[in-house]
């Protein structure tokens, strides 16, 4: 992976390159930032640049034997560790499993989605309903790999993705690797939440903060790679707030969100009017969604986001607003009906419905029950305080 293939982050790329050129390579570094900011591709490009046999002033050559192997994530001195759990293909006890069981899935997923997040990874290895972890046995496997001499490169590299998932004992073993590193070994931890890591780990690593990507860079990427209009690309770049992964997801969800927006408007109008006939018609339409149960679950999440937007407009004004265009115009009128007196019950109602739909409840009953309750909740008056 080349630096030039990473969206934005020009200042950070330049700083990493300068560190290599000056020979100031720390043995343990923490790349900290949202995955959508490019933490993982930056870590890979950084390792590739160090290993490149014919590196240029601003990037790896991309064509030497080392780069060709890095491009496939298959260099013998490049090791990955990441959270996992058992799936249908892995029948061993979890404590015996290591990242090696999933390395083929990891390589193909990262090459396809270098800005992947933990949910993408769970979907890739079919563990959506489980929590992923990094086990003690995985830490032992890492120590064994790093104890060996490098095969081709001057350095051995370990990229540990999502170290927040380290179990306590595994984290302590990782700490020992950081404190007593093998010669010519570079550990790169790629994390989102420093508070979820042992303080002893963060204090012993060189921190590399990954900032949000400039909106203009995201906009240009979407226009070039997703073939969308400039106005739409600008909208998604603004909503993504520096997160390329989020921007890509917004593009992919845009058509569905248009359907959800129309569905939500009809629903709230029918509920506010307490129009049983309109509510029943809406329930029929929502229950025969072309995407079935998964679409219904996503609609409920969309409805929660709309309610959140209403609260932001009421109590934070326009400074935290995320919606624009027709959605924004609707929200200006709808927001007064979502306030401190009903938002808790509204959120609980939507979350409970999401839970029941996930458990294969009959959607018509769930949606009709919600509609009847919304008819009351939308009429709850906002409390006014007299000074």
C-alpha cells in the first residue's frame, strides 16, 4: 500500500517519511484515530516504506520485490494480529485459535476495504452476533513470530489492529513485548480508543494521532471513485466529519435513506394525527419492505438518528446539525415535537422494536404497537420554565 493511495493526511504522511529518512523509527508506535481516518492503511504504507528496497523521497517505489509482497499483504516479515472469535469454519476451542486461522480473510478484506471498522471485520468472518477478542494464546503466537529472525527485510513488523480487544492477560504479555522488544522489530498498534488500553501500554508507545481527513479530500475521492455529483459528494463529505468510511457508507445508503425519509415522514404525520387508517396503511408498507427484516432494522436505526437530530436542533441550535436539504427543512418543523419530556421513551420504544425485529417478532404487530404509542408521545408537551 502506497502513501499516494491514502486519501488526504498529507502532513502526517510527510512526518512519517521524515522520521524514516532521519532514522528515528520508534520500536513501538500507537496509531490512534478512527478507522475511517485511515489509521490502518497509514500503518501499512509506513511499514512498506521502511521495507522498500528502492524508496523515493515521498513514497515507496511500489515495484521492488518487497513492495510487490506488501501490495498483497503477504511479505514474510509483515505480521498482523486482530480480534476474532469462532465461526462455522473454526471449530477448535477459542483459546487455541490465533489470527493465522483468519489471515486469508483478513488480507482479502483489507485489500478490498482498507478503511474497514470492527463491524466490517465481524461481517467478513461471520461473527456478527459475537464479540471479538484477542486471546492470551494470540499474544504467545505473536511473541513466537517476533522471536524469529527476519526473512527478507531489515525489520520485522507487527501491526496489531484494535488492541482495545486485548484480554487483560494478553495485554500484559503484549506489554512485555513492548518493554523488551526483539532486535529490529517494529510494533504498530492501530487503535481508536486510548482509554480502552492499559495505561502502561500507551505510556510506552510513541503516539501518532491520526486526524480527520479534510472534507475537500473526501469530496474529491467520492466524485472520482463513486461517480456521484459534486453537490451530493459535498453533502456526504460534510456529514462524514472527516471519516472516509462513513462517507462511503453514506453513499451506499443514500438510496435507501431516501426511501426511509419518505417512510418516516408518512409515519410521523399519521401518528400525530392519530389516524388509525393511515397508520395501518403505513404498517402494511413498512412490513413488506423489499429488503425484509434487515431493512426494517436499518429503518429503526435511521428513525433514532432523526430523533437525535431533533434534540440537537432544539438544544444545540444549528452548530451540530448534520442534515441538509429536504431533510433539514423537514427537521426544522418536526424538531419541536422531540424534547426532554419524551425523548427517553421514544428512544426506548425504537430500541425495543429493533430488539424484537432482530428476534424475528411479527413486524406488523411491532410497528402497529409503536405507532399507537407514538400517537401519544408526539403530543407530550415540552415543559416550560418560568424565571
